[in-house]
C-alpha cells in the first residue's frame, strides 16, 4: 500500500525538529548547493519583441504534497519562462530532511506549516512566512479523527480518556485538541498515544490497535475507501490549520530577491487560476507529485487554492498560544502579519 503526503503530513515535522537541526550541518539528502538570488540582463525576444530574462533564482524545498500543486503546474505549463524568476523544486523524503535543508542554507524557500516555522525561528533559524499555500479557508484541505471499521465509537465525546494516535508537538495534535475542545472534552481527558509515523498510525487505527487516530486528508480518504469511520474533521467551523511558504531571512537581503519573490508570487497566482478553473486537467500532476495512494488516486478531491497572501494573525496567534501552553516554546513569540516575521516577546 502506498501512502501519499498531503499538507497535513507536515504535521509530524515539529516532533522531528531536533533531529533535523542535528542533520542540518550535513544537509541530509537535500540538494547539493544553495540557490541564491542573482541578476541577469534583459534580453530581446524575436517572438514577442522583448522579454525579461530571469532576475532571480530560488530553490524551493517540499515534501511530496498536494499543497504545492500550483507550483508543479507552473513548472509543467512553462509559467516561469519570462517571469523574472526561475525555480528549482526539490522534493525531500522526510520532514526532517526538509527542515535540515532550510537550516543548512541549501533551500531558499520551503513549504511547511506554521508550527514548524515557529519552531525553527525559536531555535535560531531566521525564517519568515511569505504566503498561505493551502488553508486560507477551512474547506481547503482537512485534518480529522478516524476510527477503524469495527469500532463502536461514534462521536468525539466517546474518546474522552481514550488514547488517540497522534504525534505530539505537531499541527495534527493541535487540531485534535481543538476538535476535542469543541466537543466539550476537558484537557485532562484528551489522551495521546504517541505514533509519529503516519503509515504506522493509520494501520494501528485501521486494525484496532489504537482506538482512534488523527490523520491528514489523504489518509482520511484512504480510510473512508476501506470502511473506516470519520468522527470529525476541520473543514467546518474555525479555520484551524494552514500550510505556508516560508523563506530564509538572509535570502530576502540578496540582490533582486524582493523582485524575485514578487515574481514567484505572481507565477503562483497564475497557476492557481489554472488549477481552480479546471482541476481535473491537473490530476496526473497531482498523482505524480503528491504520491497519492493508488486506491484514491482517481477520486481524491482536488482542492481550490488561494492567491498568495500572508497568513493573518488570526491564523497564527492561536497556534503560538497553544505551543506556549504545551511547553513547546521556551519563550513566547509574537507574529507580524504585515511582514510574516516572528519576534521574541
């Protein structure tokens, strides 16, 4: 059985954060060198009369994930040609390696989540958020809590005091806590069964080894295809989670970097329009880039995607508060929604 990685599969990234920092010096299995902003002259084009050559070049790190679909589409459709920016998209095999790529300077931008970004900043890696890649609204992507096909559990209240498979210090744990809170379950009745690896967690839930599991959208869809039962998800009510594009602060100080980032956002927006207008045209790219489980490859819903915009404080502040309450941040952080930057309080 193949397991895909969607936006909610970063979701174990923060729990692996310490190991990633140790791996950062050696660079893990990421790209061999750092791409940085560079300048180039304008060039005339016989076809169009005039076009600008790329003025900036970036390496974008990602897991195999649906969240980056617009950039995969942009690459396939040639949207970077003449855009003023060139991008190398580098897939990483694990969140640990992706974080290490950012820490070592091998990756200029990366697609991750708010919690991982805050954890990197708190650990001394100066990064800031650039735009929301998925999750501008609650219906974009989903997390949920699922039980096996033979379970008698029917509602979140039934899980009070019952271990739920999840990775601690992750965005999935955050969403699980918020879903349980919305059902009136007290904090001391939310019990974690530590299962960091998503395939292991899914199998434990499906087989009944653990009563329930907090899972990302692809694995929820896989479970539904195999008669597992969804108890609750985060596609209604408060918008609990987002994936984000982040950038190293030192990259932003490079020559023409600001213009390059603006050009990259424009390419993203152009690709978003293509995907949102005709999502099924890009299913093969989604299957290939996000490694969807074969059982759901032809049926998995293709999300709508947001235009590039910084995460709002209403998205970020609750996550920071939760991390502080859980003891995942040694020092409180504040967030500036005008710049996407964090600061120590």
